[in-house]
């Protein structure tokens, strides 16, 4: 049975394949193999550039041919490596054998024992995987994050002047502005994104236990630590972790996942707020011809995009949580638990980008219901009590809070007129009464 969107077990590769497909070149099995080949080839080239004595006569014009081994790498090549792996039962060793065959084809047999020279499999995995993660974040995650952020920034500007009844503890509270409430999310997202940018994409490279044992015993006069640092940082564009055990300690990767999780949590908060605003009739939703909101209730247009986003972000965060908690923990110099876990790092990113697209779709559907905003403000004149008592405090009026409490905590509806009547009973100047009467739920919105 060939895999397709109908028989895939995971919805990422099934129902949502079209939304997450851009991540496949970074996190699929084929992608992982390709990144491993890339690191192995670049490592061999770096050895030639030292050069090691046995590689001093290597024809550097062949570097382009070597790089083509991974730049033109496709499914056929990945399948060839998987067939080798079926015999070796070792995925990285299969990559080494595949590259050796390519060296034979290129007439470079004399140099093929310097493929994977002095390395352990984790020198390849712990560079290939951080590299794929870094490039996926930069090329797929960041652009989609920016789309959501830019949409929110635009809505914040568009609706900056829209007064809105606030609700604290679900109850009417001092009015605010719709644009400002969206700006809160913009600021939160930007601050977390700044933290994200500060996290290094760290990689381990240093032999079987991180000490360059094999390298040093073979070529004791070469500064292998400096070589490893230059290779990781200058050739691969990653941060070189040193010292390490056999594996990367994943502390920076855990920090990345924790920050991605916090960004997702902010989006969940956003999704729930807009879902609530829709339920309050603050927004109508654009109707697409042919769409069905409910199988039984023809009138319904459900806020399903915000719900889809929230669900996918919850899935993403559950996996991010496990990744950041598990990966930094390894028995002694290494155990194998990180290996299977690392194969899942694309899963939460996939759920995240699916969610971003859903949030964006939901935001694009919103139609401002200005009348409902105004109606809610007009129906809640009690919220100006804070403003009145604050001015009375300024004027030294006795017990203003208690006076307003007595007015507003009754079962009688508070209206513009009842507020005006109350102001008329106050023993204050006409100027102060005029100032107080000018306050309305729509203009008492702060800065």
C-alpha cells in the first residue's frame, strides 16, 4: 500500500499534508539522510583544506563534484542508502558506504577511507539535525510567523480607535480599545521572537566521547578543537558546543523548543479571545459560498479556524514539552533515547505552522460589528464609576469610592441619565460636574 493522504496515520501526512508539506525537505527520512550526506561531504572537504598529508594531492577542482552528491540528492539516492542500511542495520554507516560508492564512480578510490574519518555517528547526527532545524525555522517557520504578526499589526492599526468594553473576570470593566488589545499580543509575540533569535543553533562535533581521541592519535600536531570549531561554525553556520560527551547536550535546542512553546501559548490566548469575541457578536465572519457551518443548523458560521489553531498548538506544545524535557538528559556519555526522539522534531513544527495558517485564516474572515461594540458600551454606564470617583479623589471629596459603590451595586440599571442625576447630587463646583458629565463609556479608554 502506497502512502497517501487518506491512509496516513498522522494527520500531518494525511488531512493536513498540503499545509505542512514545506517541512518535508527538512524533517522527512529522506531529508535527514540528505543532511547527513551533506555534513559528511563538507567534512571531507574540510580535511582536504587542512590539508591532511594523505589528502594534500587531492584535486580541489573535484569539490564541486563532491558537493553534487548532496545538492542533486533525491529519493532514488535516499532509497539506495536505505537498502544499504537494511544490511548494516546502522543508518549513518549506510551513508558512509553510499558516499564511498560515489567516490568509486568519481575515480577517487584512493581517498575514500577519509570519509567519516575519526568520527562517530553523533558527529553527523548532531550537526545534520541542528542544521535542518535551523534552516526549517528560518525558511518555513519565520515567514509564517511573520504573516501572523503583520496581520495583527495591521488589525491593531485599523481598529485602534474602536472603543470596547473590557471584561476582567468576565465582568464589565474599564473600557479599552480593540486595537490596543491586539497590540498586546503583537508586543508579546515580538518579545518572545527576540528571545528566539538569541538562541544558538548548537552542534556537537568531537569524536566518540567528545575528546577528538581518534583525530589526535592519528595526527597529534593538528589543533583538532580549533578545526572542529571552524568546521561547525564557518562551514555549517552552527554554534560549536565544547566540551561534550558523545552527543550534543541539547540545552540550546531545549531553549528553542521552550520559546516556540511560549509563542504558541500566546497564539492560543489570542485564538481563545477572538473565539470569545465572535461568540459575543463583536465580529461577524465572511461567508464562503458552498461552505457548511453545521450539518444540522443551517444558520451557523462557526469560528472553526481559531478552534483548529488552538487544537494544533496544543498538540505542538505537548511534544515541545517532551522534547525540551527529555533531550538534555542522557545516561553517562550517551544513551540512544535521543535518537528516536529527534526524529520527531518536525512534528510540533508541523502542528505549529498548520495552526498559524488557521489563525491567519480566522483573522482574515473577521468583519467588525461596530454596532455591537457601541451597544455593549451604552449598556454598561457603570464602568465610568471608576473615572468619577478618581476625579472626586483628586478634588478631596469625602469617601468617593463608597459613594459610587452605593450607586453602582444595586439591581437598578445604570444609565447615562442615572449617572448624570448622581453627579447633580454631588457637592462640587459646576465646572467639576461638567467635567464628570463629559465622561462616557466610549471616551473613557485611557492612553
